[in-house]
């Protein structure tokens, strides 16, 4: 497909808490040809891959970032975590403690970046773009049994991508909050978001809602006539060699399971700044500004822009897993990804992000 890509993005907002996430693991995790998994013990990190980018990342910096991650684990009582560093789709370094960096684990709201990039690729092959409205897409959405209310038809895809559609944090199906049904499948959330009056909020103001990315995921599936998971695998994952990612029914807004190695490959490939700053801006209406877009936030420093997102599922009950994840892409294209077991306060996320960001800036 024509590879027009764009990523708008800005301030990072985090994934919503959830009850009852179904954890899907890849049955046969892929061993990276450029890394050596440290496994459960994690005393050995992967060797750095040769890259075709400008120069090579100093091993000293990679070791420092791994040390930051290990120290962060100890200080915050994180017992199981994996981390990976990548540039240009190649693994520079990976390590794991209690889990392997080449095995898939839930990533929660890190799924949103996959959805945005996937839809951008799909749009480039159709007459629609990010300025297209839900009304213009109504016939397409009908294929997914989705009928938008007239109040929602003027909203653009860009407004959903930026969390400026007015949809609430907790979407309602008539009088019942969908969160009470474990955050439903993508299609069910989209139908409620676009048809139930209780969900029609003030557009234009930033309000983080998982439903925005359920809508975008549903549009991607409707345009291709395939499932959301198959669509995004074909559009953005398979082309860069990622084979073991799995999306559950919540995929568009938080259902992907992927190894830290593979997500680092994904982020370092698709968030390469030369690609972000060019391509489809005029057509897509998604310049790099505002508070949020393309499933990532943005932090501007003297050396450039950093793209990032947090992922968090908080579940009640002993059989329901709590998970956390973080991705960060530096101005030079290096991506850092970590996933871990356990639901943590967001100040812990910021602690890890800020320390890694400082190390990458050196």
C-alpha cells in the first residue's frame, strides 16, 4: 500500500483503569535475530544491533538506560518487567526480570498508537482522510452495524484522534456505564459512543476517552472489510517483521499484547521524525500541535520532540491481571519500551519516563 504516514501528537494522557482485562499471550514468542533475550534472570542483556542510521548509539548510554530501568524496578517494588531499546526497527538492547523481552504481554493504552498509525495507512488508500467526518463515513460504518446519531456526524477523525470529540471518559449505554461490563468490545463501545445521547459532550476541549480510539479502530476495520486486528497486522506490523502480536476484542483502544522488543521496533520505525514531519499533513489535517494525536503525547525539549504514552490496566480480583507499560521515542529516533506486572500510580510512570528521557538527551 502507498506508505503515507503521519503522526501528530502531543501531551501525554494515560490509559483508563479497567476491570477484567483478558490477557492474550503469543504462543511462540519470536526471538530477535539482533538481540539475546535475558529471560527470567535477566542478567544478560541483548547485544546491540548494527543500524543504518547516522552513527551508532554509544553502548555506555544503552547500559545507563538499562541501569535506570533496573533501579526504578527496585525502588518501586516491581518484580516482573521487560525493557527494550530500538532504532530504525533494530533492537539495540533488551533485558527482562521475571519476564522475557521477546514474549508478548498486554500493553493497555499503548495500543492507541498502533490504531492511529494503522488507520493512517488505511486512509492513504481511500478517498477519506483525517478531516473526513463520521457523516461522510456513515455508509462505511454501516458495514460494522454502526449507525451514528446526527449529533455526531459532523465530528472529524482528527477530533477523535486528539480526544476532542466530547466523548466522556466512561461511555454509557443508556443508563449503564460500559465500564461495568469490563470495557466492552470495540464495536459495542463505538455503537454506544456514536448513538447514545448521554455520550454527546462538548467538542473541542481535550477529554481523554478510550471510546475515541474504539471509533478509529472501527473505521479502520470498516474500510478494509477485515477485522481490526488483521487490518493493523497487515498495515503496520507485518511490513516490519512483527508476527507475534495479538489483539483482543478491545484492540483499538487497549487490547494489544506484544513483546517489548516488538513494540520498540514498531515505535522506532513508525515514529521516526523524518516520517513524522512530512507525508500526509496537508491531506490529513494532523499537524504536530495541540494536546494529543496519533495515540501519543509529545514533550518538547531543546533537542527536539519526544513521543510517548502510558498504559495501565487496574483490575479487581486475584485472577485478573494488573499491567503497566510505557513507550518513549527520542528526537534521534531511539525508542524505549517497558512493560511490567502490577498497577502503579502515574507518578511512577513519570519517574521512569523522565529519567530515561534525560539519559537519551545526553
